[in-house]
C-alpha cells in the first residue's frame, strides 16, 4: 500500500521535467518576428509569402505523421486537395466568407482522412505507402471526371472571396493574404505544438519507435494512429483552403503526386520530426525554386535536384539536424 505514495514524488518530478522541457522559449518567437519584419521589408513579395505560410502549415501536417507517428505517406496531397476543392466549391457557389471556408475544408479533409485512415492504416511498410498513393490517385481522378462540380482539367473557376471579417479585402499584391495566412499558420502551429507536447504526442513518439511495446503496455496504438491521421488531414485541408482562397483557383495539381513529393523534399531540407523543420525547409525550397526559375527558366529543376543532392550529403537530418550536431544535442521538438 505504500508503493504508490513512494512513487508519487517520482511521477511529480517527471511531470515537472516534462513541463519545463516544453515550456515556451524566447527563440520560438523568432520565426514570427521575422515574418512580421518581412511584411514591411519585402513589400513586393507578399503573395509569395502567403504561399510560403500556407505550405508551411501543409508541411507541418505531414510532419505530424512522418516525424512523430512514423506513418509514411506519399499521398498527403489528397487531403490538401480535398480542402482546396471544398473551400473552392463553396466560394464558387455563393458561400464567399473565408473563415467558414476554412472550417468546411478542415471538416471535409478530416472526414476523408478518417475514412481512408481506417483502411490504409491496417497495413504498413511498402503496402501502406502504395495505399496512400492509391487514395490520392482515386481522388484526383474523381476530381478530373466530376467536371460539373470541380471543373475537371480546366480547374475550378468563378471563385469569389469576401473580405476577412468584412473589412480586409484580398488584393492582387497579397497584402491581406500575407497576414491572413500568417495568422492561420500561427493557430495551426500552436495547435500542433500543444498536441506534440501533450502525453498523446509523446505516445505517438513511442508508437513510432516501437509500436509492439506500446501495445504491450496497453496503449491503443491503432486508435491513436487514426486520430493523428485525421488531425493531420484536417490541417492539410486548411492549408489547401488557404491556397485556394488566396489564388482564387483550384486545379488537379492540388491532388498530384508531385505536390506530395515536393512537400516531403521540403521537410527533408528542414528536418523531419522537428517541430520547426517546416519553417526552414519550406522557405528555403520555395525561395530557391523562385530564384532558380528566374535565372534558368528551362532547366531550373536541375538546380533544385543538385541542391537536394548537396543537402542529402552534407546536411543529414536537414538544417535543424546540422544545428543539433553543432550544438552537440537535439533542438527542442
């Protein structure tokens, strides 16, 4: 009867150590301070900045799966596309309010994630990888054939987005889009951080490292995989809705394998399984893509490939992995 009382101080110490390890640090304000500074410094690149912020949220959603839960996927664009089409179809059919569009996109992508996750997560390894590709391919073909709703290969046109809160109107220069995408990214990052730092998030790391051992101690591994798959899909759907709303265009490319592949490359550049890897990998890739395309419009993808080779050879673990090795430890996750 005395064992629980004896263990209580140890449990309290573990809880206190857990809380200290995941409390907010001043360095976590740096990305947001940099984003605000860029708004005033690079006024001609607000539209690109909005795309970067939306893509960071997309990459963050993928990192929850690959980096923390150990669920490998090459079809994450399926949920991005579902969110983009959900928001776009609403905007093209009289529902122009942007925030409700984000909510509908999250719900639609979350439902798609839950439905597909209940099937594909029964498998693992190469089979799981192929199943995720199949889901994305099926949704892309559905969007291609359902022309009366999605516009097919021509894309979804005729979208109209109302001003945010009825005041802040979207413009061609991306001024409102920049702040809008940054604010949504901040909320998404805050939700992801709280999830990762919670006991549920730590259990995901345990599932990634040794699912059999987690089952042995009574953790509901399959249920938690479906939960994180659904949450990740919903975040990806919000990202797709942001792109759709700020560009007023949705096409089949939103569901393509290429988009999933590019996203994985961005995460590799920044560092997989590190909360801030997306914040480094996405801007580096997208800015490099923009610069290479400006310098060499025909063969710019060659330079992207060369960049990835050097990154894989000299920056194993991504940019944050390099920083961690130089510091002799692991950056906060």
